[in-house]
C-alpha cells in the first residue's frame, strides 16, 4: 500500500507542469482499469468480458474538447468510435412552491409557469481526481458551474462492459429551487448517421448534417451516433430521469443537430426534458440547498452498426418489459384510463382489443388493477346510474381478461376515511358511496343483485369485512393524501387486516438520491415502528395508456407469489391473499428479488430471534445494470437502522445468491432494498420478530 501511495505521489509530481493536475487512485490494483498519461491526454483503458478493451482519451488541455477519443480495440490497437467531443449540460433552474405542511414533499406545483433561467453549464478543467471502487473507476474533473450552482464533472466507467456514466454533480445554496436538465455529446463535426427507434418501434436512421436541431419522440429513450468504426448510444437512467407526472406522454426525450435550443451551436445529440411536461401539474426535480444533484446520462459503446447497439441498450430494461419469474405473476396498480366512461358509457364502438390492454400485455403485465371513475362518474349515485356504470366495468373486465391476463376492477375513492385511497375486492361488488335515502346498508336489487350503500367509515369497514375487500392509502403523504395515513393511524379501520397500508411511486423526484421513492419507503418503516403489520404496493397513478406513451419510465411492478393466474369468473382472492400476506416484492423492473428470507421465513411472516438476535438473511438477486448497494432496513419500534452492503464489485446482467449474518437484537422487524447504478431498484415486504 505504501509503495502504491509513493508511486501515486510521484506521478502527481510529474503532472504538476501539465495544464491540469491529476490525482491518481491510492488503490490502483482495486480493478483492471489502466490509467496512463500521454502528453496532455489522460488515457483510461478498461477490459471487456469478450477480450476487447474500451479506451477514453481525456484531453487535459483547457482549450480542447474533453474527449479526444472514445475507442474500442484489442492488443493496444484501438479504433476511435467518436473523436473530439464534449459533454454538454443545459440546466433549467426555477422555483419550488414550498408550504409549511408539505415542505419538499410536493406534487401539485407548476414550475414552468413561473420565471426560470436556462444556462449551459461551464466546464473548467482545473483538476482531475481519479478514484477506484470495486469494478468502477471514477474520474472527477472540476470545476463545473452555472449561476447559483457549482460542482464537478464525474465520469464513471465499469469494468467488463462498454458503458460509462457522465454526470454534472452540482449544488446550490439557493432555497426553494426546482430544476430540469438536458444533456448529451457535442462535436464540431456531424456524425455520419443518427439512429433511434420511433414510437412505432421502427428503427430510423438519418443523416446528422442538418441545419438546426430537432427533438424526436422515441422508444427506449435512446439516440445513437454512428461513425465508420462503430456507434455510441446516449440514454438516461430509465426511471430516475423522468420526474412524476399524471400522464406518461412521449414528450420527445431526445435531440440531435446543431444550435440546440439556440444555446449549443455545435453538432450534438442527447436527452432532453420538456419544461411544460403534460400541461397538468409539472413539479420538476427538487434541488434542496446543499444537495448534490447528479445530472447524468449513460453512453454505451459498440464496434458495429447502430441497430445492433440499440439491441444492447434494450437489454438493460429487458426491452421495456417485465420478465417472467417462476412462481410469480406481475401486477400493476392505479390506472385512471377511464375506458368505461370515455368509451362504453358514451355508446361508442367498443373495440374488441382496446389499445390499453395491448400495452400492458406487451410490457409483460399479468394483472392490472384499475382506478376507474376518478372524478368522471357517479360514485355517490343516483343508484341506477352508479349500478349501470359498475355493471359495465365488471362486464368489460371479464371480457378483456383471458388465460394470461387479468383485468381487475378498482377505484380511488375520496370518501369516508380521509385523503385518497384505493379499493379492491376479490370479486365484483356493487357499492354506492352514499345513502341519501336511508336505505338498508345492504339490499337485493332485481337486476344487479346484492347492493351496498355506504354513508360513513364504520359502514365502509363493515363492507370490507363482509366482502373480504382491501384498501390502502393512494400516494400517501402527498397529493390528495397529504397527511395520510398518519392522521388516521389510530383508527380501527387502519388497524384492520383489511387496510393494507400504502402505495409506492417515486414522487417527489430528487436527483441527489441513489434510490427512488423514499417518501413511501420511509412510511413503510414508520408503519413498522408503529407496530402495524402493513404493506406497500407499487402504483403507477397514470391516466392515458397508449402505445405511443413513455409508459415504462413512469411504471413500476409488483411480483406476486402466484403459481397460476386466477380466472376472472372464479374471483381473484389469491391476488388479495398474496398482498395481505406480503408474498411479493416491488421493483422498477431491472432488479428482481426471486427469494428472500430471514432464518428461513419469508416476507410477511413472523419469527422469533434467539437471545443474541442472530439473523441469517438469504436472498437471490437478478439484475441488468451493475448494482450499487443492498440495504437491510430494520427497526425496534422507535428507531430505524440501516446496514448497507456495497455492491460495486458487481458487473452487468448478473444473478447471485447473497447470505448475510446480522445481529438484530431488540429489533422488531426487517426488510431489504437493492439499488443499481441508475437508481433502479427493488424492495421486499417486511419480516416481523416476536418477543
């Protein structure tokens, strides 16, 4: 160790006369990345699994493009795939409307409706600092700045794969700041061709020598530049890059050409945000004072054609599909597609195969739980209209379900309990959210059969008990559920087994966090410490569902432990049973946890630890992007504890069994999260410890 430190210091001394001083890693043998200096070029070479190497030649001359070349080769013979290019970042900085009762946990905001500024971040090659951690090598170059922001450029490469991440890590001290960013690569010369998959999933290849930039709606969020020796793909973290919206519209998330936004004169290609969003609520990203915001994108390098490289990019998200997992069925929840009110009840021609069903099937979703009649129907009656709407919902759900797909009726009521909540029953149930005529709580209708009329939370609880229904807080602690479930955590209905808990969606968004959706993960920990065996189900909370939409980026999924898919006509009690017993995990799709146990017991179960609190944690993980960390989260009824395992030695596309031994003495519960380098992740439900 002392030898390497001396060599590093000597190398640093040799670089004093270079235009940019370089600090080398103190642990050069940590991985196989080779670092060398050739005049003003910092040469970083890393191995691939196929025996080839990737090479990044970083030009330390302050007046020259940052990347002299991005190359691939073998046996020290490299071919430049792209030469003399710079990373570029455009920062939109606006204001956040902060309220005392909400703080930074806010969705109902319209950042682009207020004044905001846009600046190209200035990259100043003042120094370079290289560190190694596991299979990753990180090159930090300072400084990078814009008005009210400063930080550094961070380039991360990954041994074994031709992937690098380029990030502007910036900080502001200005309060109430909301941000967006565009990013990419720029050059003085156009690339040979530009390629992408359009919204019909057709591969498009076009010339890059155009007069001005253009924005394109694409699949897979990817744009590719091709030269004679190969191709380079630019794409964002698949979920983290997209701040929460009500709609998953495809907002043309890539750009290419010169004079982008009238701010970047050189030829370029990259990723972009639409400042106006879906023209509903547009909150942008939170940027609290002092937080390190990572404005980042990925580059994947290939020695072949652009269409082949796109297939490699698609592997990182399973081609935007949820892959089958033995013993599991995928379930997505909370969609306000309003097919019943917008099509069926308008007496329009009802399509045999509605587009929204095809969207879910193509994505690999086995079970879809709807949130129909959200501000569009008659949940409080009149009775004859409400029952007709419910009948249409049940009829269409049964018609559109088949051997491999289950479409479940569901609603997001805003009555009785407080805030917004989701409901599901194990079979069709007729219920009206009022009883204006003081009719019986339950009665028999000649046309529709059993009908419930609800007038308060006690009767709602009675209905759930009578029909074995299940409810949970929709978007807890935000939107229309701000303050919930906390406000009713001592109520009988909340403590009931028919109240599941809450639902997980990554909002608000903050690019400084290595994980998504901490608002709800923190709620799960709080509920565990309250002593209630509650669960969290992943939710999408989206309106329009079409093939053109950017669905995958805004989606998430639950993998329920089900061997077979229930048939609609037989009811779907097994779905509710898997939910109430915690027999599932939730994920963005890239990280899977097929098995998880503590001392042989799975999620949702209760075990007794020995007097020493010995816990043997076992889990299997499958993943695409290299993993970042595994976190065991536990509590003792008051405090939350986190044990983090660094997974920086993992490569891409892995499957591994992990066994951990922890002392969880005096703890009352534990669960596990796993996150990758793109902030994709998965989390289990809780295992409980008895005295």
